[in-house]
C-alpha cells in the first residue's frame, strides 16, 4: 500500500498535487467551495490569488483579484483601487461578501478580505 502511494505521488502531475494541497488548506479554514456559490448570498471563500489586474470600469480603475480554491474561481473586484498591499499571485486569503453572477462567472464586489500566512 505504501509503495502504491509513493508511485502515485511520483507519477501524478504537479498541478494536481498543488490543487489537492490547496483544497486541503481551504477545507481546514472552513470556507464555501466556489462550485457551491449561490448568487445574492453572503459567503466566505478561502483560496489562493491566481491573478491580479487593473480594469477600467466607468472611467475609474478597478482591481480584479481572481481567487482559486481548487474547486473553481471567484473574482473579487475592488472599485477605485489600482493596488492593495499584500495581494499578489500565490498569496492565500479569505474574502467575504455578497456573490454576484454574470456571464457564468462569480464576483464579490468590494469584499472584506483577510490575508493568511
């Protein structure tokens, strides 16, 4: 049995191993899975920042932070911001807010966030 796990560990792609570790971390922090999000409901998502970009909306800058929890993605949108200290790809965090849905994507507008170590 131990030999089977060792062989599986060495043959499994690194992306799958990373996703499994991220899912275990998110389970421990008790967040809602992104594949279970319901529009117009308050939620708490734990995950890892995969991308950060500045997008102009209505003539003002907006910071879009994509958070992945291993099950899917949610985009946290911070209006009027070009950057937030500590929000870099690879950083783990908790975001809380009301879920909005558009074009088969989920958004949290101006969510409360907590950076995790």
